[in-house]
C-alpha cells in the first residue's frame, strides 16, 4: 500500500499522484501525517505553556515575544503539513474535503481557528493590555484559539480510531501523545485546579500560633481544604476519562497508559512547578498510575465488554496517582500537612470518581448497543 493511499483512504487511486519513497506500509501503522501532526502538537504546546509560565511569574508586555513565536510557528508548521497533504491528494480526490485524510477534517478547521484566534489575541492585547495571572485563562481570544488547538491536536487520535489498531507501542504513540496533549489543553484552561497543595511546605498558618486571628484562619483553612479536595476530584475525572476512553474498545500495548498519564500532566506540571523536584513528584506519580493501569490492562483486558475489569481500571488509576503522590512526598518533601482522614480519604475518593466515570462509559455503550 502506498503511503498516500493511507493518508487519503477515501480517495480513488490514480496515476497522477507522484510516487513516494516509502511505498509499503502496514495498515495499522501511523502515517507520516500522524507523526508530523503529533510533532506539531508538541511544538505548539511547548510554546503555549512556556508563554503561560511567563505570564504567571514575569511581566509580559509584548505580543512579539519568543514564546508566542514558538507557539505560532508550530501552528504555521501544522498548516503547512496539512496543506501539502491536501495538495498531493487533490488530483485523485477531486475536491478539497475529499483530499483531507480520514480523521483530519476537524484538524483543518482547528488550525484555521487557532491562527484566527492568534490574530484576535494580538488585537485584544493592543486594546486591553496583557494578562498576568488567572485572567489569561478567561481571555476570549485565548479560549477561541485553544478550542482550535484542541481540534487540531486530536487529528492523530481520530486517525488511529479510523483504522485497524496496532498492537505495538510505537504504533500507538501518536494517538497516545496527541490524546495526552488534548487533555493538557483542558488542564491549561483549568490549571487553578491542578496542584492540591498538600505538601508540608504548603501548610497554612497554625491557628494556635495566631490566637487573635483564629476566625480568619479557620475560614481560610476551610476554603483551602475545600478547594484542594475539589482538585483531587477534578484531576481524577481527567485521568479516568483519558484512560477509559482508550480502553473502552481498544487493546493497548504495555506502557501505553504510562505514556498517556505522563503526557497529560507534564506540561502543566512544568508550568506551575516552583522547582524541578515538584515537577518530578508529578512525573513519578503519573508513571506509577500509568504502570498500574498497564498491569491491569495486561492481566484483566478491561473493555466495555468486560465491565468488572473496566470498573477496576477506572478505580485503580486515579487512586494510584494520589497514593503515589503522597508516598513520594514523604522522602522528597517531608510528607504532607493533611491528616490521615484527608490523605486516605482523598485516595479512596479519587478511585470512586474513576469508578463513576467507568459507569458512564458502560451506560453509554449499553445504550448504543440497544439502539443499534
């Protein structure tokens, strides 16, 4: 099979298409476009999160800065890759939309929306100035371009789901990385709900030491604990949703979930970490959760057709993430200021959240089979 046959599976074969260097390719392998789109996603996301870090910790007063240029040059690269692919497929496809490879129609729209959002962002900054804290997450041009980025970056995921699945980890990497980056976009918009601030160095002021401020400190403690347990719940939703989405109907290679969990947390962790050790804590917890998931996938084969194993996976991955987070926090940061009920209760609650997400997948699959 020619490579371009794989890039344009809906088009009819014709003699006008130039012969490529790579002539034969396994049907289950990701295409060259999948790899290039994944590379573009990594390129754009790196610029996006470095730019966000600069907004949060340093003053940004110019649109023409290196991090904006990194992000938008990645978008131009993605546009060029999609444009060349469509141009090469067009002679035998006969129309613009038919020349777009399976899974990438939304990516074409997404890259256009992303670049338009960048132009709107330039105008917004010229009128309203530059954001420096959480307001950057609510800037309308940012929300617009992030929506386009989400549709662009998920092209390799849709492409993988549209073809026979590969069983090698290398065959699944574009899908895994792109899905992890898609969840990074969700993490970006809701990054105020990322770190639970449970480390010993995050301890609030003790009420005993400030008797005259007891009322204020008790109110602060209440809202701090309420926010932190909400963060546990939200992070559990994101972890369980990503893992269960892939495992619902596909067989993953060992290591796939470890890759997915690390990619889902790495960029936002890098943006918000105060030092490399804090980022390492997130990475280690992600690896632990992913490897637990990989072990369960290998032993139990969880899918929507194996519901009990699917539920176990949904419970295990988020609970393993927070269990590892607290376990690694002991040698790395001297432990946590949370009491035993908060620590062990949050681990169990994380698992229950994942279990509930698995129930939603199972209910949806049952409804789909009943209506088929």
